[in-house]
C-alpha cells in the first residue's frame, strides 16, 4: 500500500517535470540536495524503487563521501564494508542491522548502494522509517548519520567491529574543517573588506600616426583603493588578460570584450568601455589575481606603460612554478568529494549558461519595452499639446476648465515618460549588467574546465619543472621540491628521497597535481560565494521596483486631484 502511494506521488511529480520548462531554480554548483532534470527519465510514468535508483543523481552530504572513501580504502569485500560501517555508527541494534542488510542484499557495494546504506543508518538514528520509500521521501534533505567517537580503550562486544578508522576519521575531518574554515575566512575578508573598485572613463580618440586613418581610444582608469589614475589602451587590457592566462592557468580568468577593426561607433565604444570595466573589476575582485604584481603595475604605473612592458617583461611561468607551496597543508584543504563537485559542475554549466543567456535577453526586452512605453507617453503628451483646445462657443465654462486641466495632463504624461525611461536605465545599469557578469563568470569556469582537460592530456616532465622552479630559488633548490645534484647524491647514498613534511615526499608532478586540485577547490569556493552577489542583485532589483512603484503611484495621485475637478456632466457644457 505504501509502495503504491509513493509510486503515484512519483508519477505526478514526473508528469509535472515533463510538462514544465526545466529551469534550474537552485544554485547549480551547490552541494545541496536536489533532483536534476532528466528528459529521458521524465518520460517514464512510474518506476520501482531500488538501491540503484533511489538516490540516483542526488547530491548527498559530504559525510557520505568521507565515509565511503574511508570504508572502501579499508576493505574491498562488501560484507566487511557493511559491518565496518555499522561499527562506526551509533545506536544500531542487531535487528536494525539485519533489516538494513535485507534491504541492501547485494554482492557488490556500489557508490549508490553505499549511500543508501548510510541513509538507512541515519534513518534509524533519527527515528525515521527504515525503508527505500523513506530514503526517497527525504532525498532532498538526507539525514546525517551519527558517527561513533569511541577510542580503542572503550569496551566493545564481539559483534562490534571497531577499527583504527574509528579513531582517525573524526579528528582528521575536524582538523580539515577547521583549516578550510580559516581559508574561507581569508577569502571572505578579501571579498568584504579588501575589494577595490575600478572606474573606467572614455578619454579621447586620436590617430595612431599621421599616415593611417586607424584610431585608438585611451581610457582613464581610477583605482579607489590605490588612489591612482592612469591611462591605458584596449591593447593594454588584452596584454594583461594574456599574461594572467599564462601565469594563472588554473584560476578563473575574466573575459575581455572582443576585438574589432573598423565600423566602430559611439554605441560600440560604450559597450567596450563597460566590458573593460567588468573585466578589470573582476580581476581585482579575485583573491589571487587581485594581488598579482602585474595587476598592481597596470593600475598604478603612471608613465610609458609600453616602455615598461618592453623593458621589464614579466615571467610567463605558471603559479605553481613561481611560488613555494606547503603541499601537505593544501592537500588537507581539498575536500574528498572535490571530483564529484567538479563533475556536477561540468554536467550543468552548459545548460546554466543557456538559462542565464535567456534571462539576460528577457530582462533586456523588459527594459526595452519600458523605454518604448516611456517614449509613447512622451509622444502622447506632444500630440495632446498640439490639439486645438479652443471651443467654438463663446463663454463655455466646461471647455475653459478642460483647457486648464489639459495643461496638467500634458505635463504629467511627459513626466511619466521621463520616469519610465529613467527606471529602464536604472534597471539596465543594475540587474542586466549583473546578469552579464554572472554569465561571464560561468564562461570563465567553462574555460577553466577545458584548460584542465588539456593539461590532463599533456605529459608533465619532472626535470623541466625542477629547472623552472630553480630559477625562483636563486640557485638553491629545496629537497623534495626539485631533483638537484645534492638531492641525487643523498638518494644514491641512502637509497630514498629525503622526506619533506611540506611536500609529503611527493614528486614535483604529483605536487603540481595536488596544487591544481587545490586551485579548483579555491575557485569553486570563490565561484560559489558569488551567489551572494546574485542574491544582492535581486534584493536591489526588488527594492528599486518598489521605489519605482511608489514613485509611479505618487505621480498619478497628483494628477488624480486635477482630473477630479474636470467637468463630467453634460450640463457643464452649454
């Protein structure tokens, strides 16, 4: 009976998905639980719940991933994995354990089956029904299992299989969480307090030389934080973008407005100015790019910038090579489900980009229609003003009063048009620009994923990395960071690589892989925090619309007094 009820509920939900547009109302890169829209899946009217499909495409809590990696790394045998999972969980009676095993009843524990097992354990601990239906009903808010914190000195029964994993998993996780929290605080401090704001103004247009008709535009750049004012050309912005791409291949590099030769007008120049403004502000807003020395020089070098570029060309080596990193610390910051997060992002980014493009176009149409409506109000007031309002009957009191009211209506209609145009401009400068900014950020992340794919397919050489890094050590290469002659002698003497606690004894190629993962975790966090700007965008939009509505209401209330005094009875027109 319960299964039939659930199947009916599932059928109605699938029909709703099949009949509605698949618009993502949630954050597509969040780790929150939700069912992703699947057209093929939605075509089924009903389906039977199994351990393989009950949590299909569900983003489970991070503790599920951590338990999976810990248990699977201990044993590959399914029965031992389940028993070990039971031993790590509090409050499981033998009868509950037997019931969970009957539900799982599989010879091979897949990731989905393991997650279902953890969810069933959490259902027991949270006094929920222990069944697949219960797991499905709570799929968007899966319960968190209570993990045992017992030590080796605690008294256990024969059936209680407590291993050293029990005493390791929680302290390690807690330490990692504390370190991640500190790293997040550093990023929050940068985003909230250290953020610069750059203003770009169109300065002038002048020929590049006396023999050609091509012209270039200089832009005045003002930094609020640095209190500097410099002048740059579009080619300087392009150069900066290329430098950042070489120096930070695994960071979010903002997009630049496209190049164009010929056919440039005032509308194009204004779009380019706004695009350059979005680019440079996105650069200084980034917690890593914003601290780069090239960015600082770009914003502050007052004299011949072209001469500086020729005289002091910056290094094109990537971030991992130029700086020394505590790889062990960075590795602890990387969450265990990082690859799952990246894969979820990879699956959704294309459709999310399409939705943001659609939202941008729709909002652009709203602004356009509001401007056209404002123009129509003005046109109506002009037409009404040209209307002959003189009455052909002398001493007509009604027409005389109407003539006086017409003047107020004309002014009010014209003012209404001005108000609508001003509101449309405010909307265009706020929410439309913010939608474009979010779309650009998604495109930057898509490009980042593509660069990672290319890097994964390329072959990294240990010796090349060592030579590159040696240039930044002033001839002194640290052990376990590069294979210099001294280290090779030590290896020959002792037969092993000298262990460095900051690198964990990893080779340079392995260290670089860890660093790339750390960069992706950092960029995902930075990307996720931008949802605060999306929330602020809508908050400001609603606030502006309320203010516009009040202004619109007050405007017509003023005219209501005038309109109420207009003659409306036939007897007024003699």
